[in-house]
């Protein structure tokens, strides 16, 4: 390639221009928004079938070796061929819409006739590309093409940060309709295109009841020279490469640097793309199979024909959509305009933009956008579809013209819901289940057959986030199962029993708080506590909050008081009103009864006194009344108030509860995720009567018990036990998701357990010892007759370690990864290549352009945020893996007594201490295997190979037994026999290694041969058999003596380090060589691993690796 051209391709402006059509790159637009431009041209709409099915196939793949990169290679193999044809024939790719594209030939009206002929020729050649090809994945890729011509209007709109463009008008509607009429491999001309074309050149076929026509072939006259005709046509195209640039596909490939133009073009490109262009380390980082939430917004207009009229409506809608998405880290990916209105494709969870509560944010955004756009003048109908799941996010197209897009079934479902359920906000079942919103915010809709969607599952309408809350809707659903014990939470229940005893014996309030990340089983603990708290002389009120509760003022106290006053069972507001009158008549003057209207949805007449009160004064009156009611109630019966998801308590309720626990003896128990507490919440946490528990993970034995109970089996394979204990990290939700994933891929096989007497011992079943539940849980799994117990086994040939992580767990890891700085993300991604466990020395070897200080500081931060754990030696690591961190009590009261000015200094000291720890400990491990797998999948294939090679080169230097064991191979003299590790070493090094192992060089062997006696001299024929025997034994004695190491040569060491070397060097090497496709080397190290386990006495692991 021309060096100058290579240099131009590296320019930022050229990379940005590759994401945009010539219409924008060379366009001169008014700075006003919206701005309108008019021109004539020919449009081509190409729809490619087969990609969505292929995306689904890859996104549900069982193993990690079938990722986004393989998919993008296949996609771009086909799409780039189409793009190339369009560019060669002078077209401008306006937009990529997933697996479709829209192209334009912009010319003067008088040139349309000839240009239509060129575009038909281009269309037929595109079909020709696919007639003989079949995808390597067995997919039959076919295209449908629609053509239209005539007047076209372009609309540019946006805000100060982003610009978008649309082509609109009759020709745009026509090209979509023409493509919709097309069958596979058809080219359809719109009625106007057929009117404007050179009919003598085209053989067509009429379509029944349609004015559009189907092209069969071109029929030029015998003397017609297409090359001359084409050259003449291209002379009317403004930016077609010619002359010195005739070998270029696009003139935009050689754009000169122009800061002003670059700044203008940047506004049309998503921020994540610009980051990738700026940071070479992120090359390819954006092509992923990724869990996201798709939101399609469709706007239908009262008068769709007038660009000036709808332009201002689209501008207003776009500015609002952008402002809403920016808050929740969503982005507009595409804007389309066809006969069914203007559609915005919005995505939450793009690379670098993953946020917690993504689905809830998407639904909140959808309702906000719906409400706003419904009020915009000239917008007739707003329809929004929201769907969640794994889609392909990546750069699709050709190296000179491509776009960042999303492809997948979930994109189709969101688009179809938007079209088939107009005028409302709809979502799929995955969004509904993941939303963290109460069920009464949704309504299930009748199912409709939607084009291109085999089974969308249930569809729900999102009713809006401002609905009046019904009493009783917030109660904790108690689904306690007598046959399923609460596992591994004895310590947590003991805290409750002790606190409950103290509360009932004293006249003081008690608060018990359980803090834990989502998935730790907090709700299950509260369900068990609610069951245990039942008793005479006290009332238990248990509620579960949602994210929406946080935005409703005084909501938590409203639910508490509704229960205390017996309003939760009332069916009508009149019944509530009567109950309230009876309960509060002695405590509240009748003229103040109307204070209860808003909070309890009743209709007492509004008095003059209350109408003059400020909101603050009304709130104070209410709080005083509630305090009196509670004081009166606890004299008759104690109250135990249980709150699930306490982080969603609104600030007014926190303030009231803080006063309540100082005035009234009440027992409050709550579970909560880590959150930023308000002043009142902090005061409760620091109260002397508060017990604050940070929940730890379940222990490996409890995870095993859980699996046996969930699967209703009496045993699981040891390999599965290890996989689930490590993969779940003791988090119940992780364990459940991993099990669902295994079940989905049909990895689990259930069979009757044979008794030991009946079992024929074979090599295959020799080590099939099953991990069984503990004795206290066995009674719950004994649903089978004796001798007929079921066990779970693994399907043959399954590699658990290579399984792709479940989408739900990958999403959790991506949220954490995307919240890190780019440098920390890069460190985690590099660490993922090394494996679950690695040393700081190895990581430093493969980190690009980092110094040691930077790395240690970053590692310390990541250790602090629980991404990594660090260990002094292998023994410490093995102990940590056997025991997960248990729950512990946090004393916020004593922590608050520390001087605040020393806090910042203390944090710096803590960080320095962590840095010292990282340097000293040097063995690092991912806290969660899911993070390692997720980060590993972000690499491209070539990048992975280069990194694996770096790791292998570094580790091979230490691939031998420890100094204590004299540094040999685990299989004695293994690498001399196989000659597998020496292929990169020079001859001198080989000689040195040979000498160090007691071997002699060839010269020494040759000279020593002279000293060896001939057979006749050693064993003369006249020797008796006894004498020969004696000579052989004496010879063996000499050899054994020579092999024995003299005592003075042995260097005393602390202990054998072989197990550590096995885990940190030999095992990773085997996996690095497998990843590199070096199977011979991998086999060599697998044999070394097996031998090491034999030496270490672990026969089960020996069997697994063999």
C-alpha cells in the first residue's frame, strides 16, 4: 500500500468520515436546527436476510470461543461486498440499519434516467454476489432490493452536542414500499422510478394490482458500451473518485486535516466511537455480543408531507430524548424516516455505558419521552417498544464506509412491539421481570402475531410511573417453603433472635440492618425472620420496596400506618374513611381530617384552616398524629416492622423513623443494598440500639446443599461442585444463574445412583465420587426410595471451564467494568488473559506502556473495590478458596467518633498500605470468575493470541519444579525427551541446561566412550554366573552413589513450592498454549500437571487432567 495513503487513513478526520455519508462529509448546512435541503436522486434500499438468526446462534453459544469477532467477520464479509459494489457504481451509503442499508445517487433531475440504469446494473450485480455463495455457518444469505427516484428532502437536527440527519419525502417512502414487495433476489422499481427510467434498457415483470414493477434483466442494444456510458454518468457525480484517485473507493479516504470540519463531523458520531478513534488501545473494543436494553420510539405526524412542519416537531422530540437519555447513560444509535413515521433507535448499555438498574432507567425514560412527545404540536401518535437481551453491538460495513449498529432478535422485537401496539409504551417479558418495578405498573396485553418474530413471549404495557399506589401492593411476598431450609444463614438468624429477645425484654427500640449486594439472599432471610417473628402480644408488618418507592414522599410510613390503622384490607375509599374516623377522632380535630386525604386516598371535606397551611406545616401535623397513634398502639401490642430493599426508603420516611425509634419502642428490621445514606439514615445506623450486619457469602458446603436441593438429587459430580462453588463465589443468585445456564445447554444429566456393590469398577467411573449434601440437609433430599436415589451427572465431553457466562452475570460484570476508568479497564482486561490467578510480575510483563508504580497503584484500587484479592503464597490462596468471607457486624457508632479531618489522610494511608501489600503478596486472583470471563471475551482474536504468546514466553522460564525439589521436570527429563520447550533456545543455553541436570555434552560422551571397557573385557567368557552378578551389582552401586546428592550440596529451603508453581505457571501454560492452538505443547504441560498431581497425592485432579 502507498505509504501516503496509509498515513491518511490514520488521520482522525478520515476515521470519522468513514462513519458518515458523503452527503454529510461534503455538505454545507445552515447552523440553524432544524435545517432543510432539497435535491433529486435515486435511492436503493437493500435488505439482507439471515443475519438476525446468525446473531441469535452466536449469542446463545455454549462456549466462549464463538464470540462477536467471528460474527463480525461473517457479517462484514457480506456487507462489505455490497458496500464495495455500491461505491464502485458511484453510490453514497446513507445509513446502515442493522442488516439493511440505504444508498443514494444524488444527481440533477435530467440525469435521473441514465443513473437509474446504473443503479439497476449495480443491484443485479449485488444479487450475483450471493447466487453461488453459502455462509460457512450454513446460513443462506439472500438480499431484497427496492429502488426509487425523485425529489428528496434532507433534514438536519439535534442539539449543541449531537447532530442527526434524515432523508424524507415520497421517494423515501417509495423505496421502503418497493423493498417490502420484493421476494428473495428481486429488484423492485417504485412507480415513479419506472416512470423516470429508460424503459428500452430494462426487461420487467408486472406485479399484480401494483404500479411498481420487478426487474428481470437489462437489455442494452448490441452496440451499447456500458463502460463508456458509466464513465459519462459518473462525470455528473460530484465526489466520484477519478483521475489520480480513480483507484480509490471513496474520496473521503484522503481527506486532509481540517480542525473546523473535524469538529463539525464529530457531532454526527456517537461519543463511544470518538473515544475509540482517540485511543488506539480500544481498537475493536466496541464489537461485542452484549446484554443491552433497546428502546424504539416512533413518532407519527398529523401532516407528514411537509418537511418544514415536521422538522420542528422532530427537533423538539430529539432534544428532549437526548436530554433524558444523557441522565441514564443511554444513546440514540439511529434515526429513520419511512412511511410509518420517524423512528429513534435508542440503546442503554453500550460498551463503557453500562449502569445499574438499566432496565428501570429505560422504562422511566420511555414513559418520560412518551409523555413529552404526546404534547408536541404536530405529533399525532407516540409508540414505544422496549426489549432487553443479548444483541450484537459492533462496527458493520467496509473499511472505508461503516457504522456502529445493533443486530439481534431483541432489536426486531422492540421494533415490532412499537409498530403492532401503537400509542402506548410496551415491553417484553425480560424487561418486565428485570425492571425492579412493582407489578401494578404493568398490564399484560393480548398477544399479536408479529412479522419476523417467532415467539416474543408475553407483551406488557408500562402504565407510567405516577400511578396511585394501592394499599397492600407493597407487602413482602412470603413464599417460605417448609421443605427448603434457609441455608448457611445460622449466624444471621442468631443476630435476629438475640435482638428480638432484647427488644421484648426492654422498653427500648431496636433496629437490625442487613446490608448485602443484590443476589446475596437478603429477601429470603427476611422471609424466614417474618416467620420466626410471629407471636402473641406483637404485630409483624413486612413490606418490600422498589426503586419507585424512593420517589414517593413518605411512602414507607404511609404503608406502615395503613397497616396499623387497618386500612390495607379496605376495598373502597368510603370504608377507609369510616375506619380512619373511628381511629383518630380522639386524637385529631374533625376539621383536620382532610390532612389524611392525599396520603390515604380518602375524601374528607377540606377545611379553611387546612387550606391555609403550608406543605411543611401539613407534614408536621401528620407526623405528630402518626406518632400519637403509634404510642397508643404499642401500649396494647409491640410492632415489628420488616422492610425489604431499605435503600429505597424515601428521605421523609427516614426522618420520621429516626424520631420514632427515639420516642416509641418499635423493632425495625431491614435489608438493604449499599447506598449513600441521608442524614437521618446515618443517624439510625449510628444509634446505640442499631445492629448493622454486612452479609457475607455462603460457604462452599452450603452452595453444594443448595444445588442438591434445587435439582432434587442426592449427589453432584465433584467437578460440578468445584465449578459452582468457585463460579458463584458463595452468592445464591450466581449459583442459580449458573445452574439455569447449564440446564439451558443440556449439560446436566440425571440418573439413578447405583449402589457401590453393584458398580463395576472401570477407568471411567473410578473417580466419579459424588459430592453429597451435609447430613442436616439430607432429610430434605430424601424424596426417593432407598436404592433409587437420583444423582446429577455431566453430559460427556463438556468443558465447564470454557462455558460462556450467563447473560445476567455478564451484565453484572459489565456494569462494574464500565464504572472503572479506562486505564483500570485495560488492566482488568490484560489480567483476564493471564487467567483467574496470576502474579504481579506476569501482569507487568504484558501491560502495554505501564510503569511498575502505576500498576501497583491501580491494583491496590482494584483490590480495595473487591475486583481482585491478593495473597502472600499459594497456601494462603488455597485456604481462602475453601472459605468465603462470613457476615460480620459493623459498628458505625464507633466509626463516627473518628475525627473527620483525619479521614482523608487515613484513606491515603490505607491506599499506601494496600500498595505495600500488593508488592509483598504478589499473587493476585479475580474475586469473581465471571469478571475474568467477561473481560476476556472483550478481546479480539488476534489481540488475544499476541497476549497469550507474551504470557507463555514469560512463564516458560519458570516451568520446572521448585529449587527444593532440584528444579527438574515433574516427569523426569520430560522436556529432553519431547524437545518441546527448547525450540526457542540457542545451543549454548541447551548445553548449560543439560549440564545442570547432570548430562554430558556430545564431546564429553565421545571422549568417555574410550574409557568404557569392551564387553569381552568386562565379562570375559570364563566368569561364573555368580561373578557376573557380583560385577553388575557393584556397577549399580557406583551409579546410585553418583546419582545421590551429597549433603553439602543441598540448600536448606523452607518447604516445597511445587504446588504453587503448578497453579501459577504449569496450569496457565497449558491453557495459554491451547488458546494459541499449540496442541502439542499444551499436551506436554497437561502431562506435567497430571504428574504433579500424582506427586502431590491428588488422584482425583490427576484423573481430571488425564
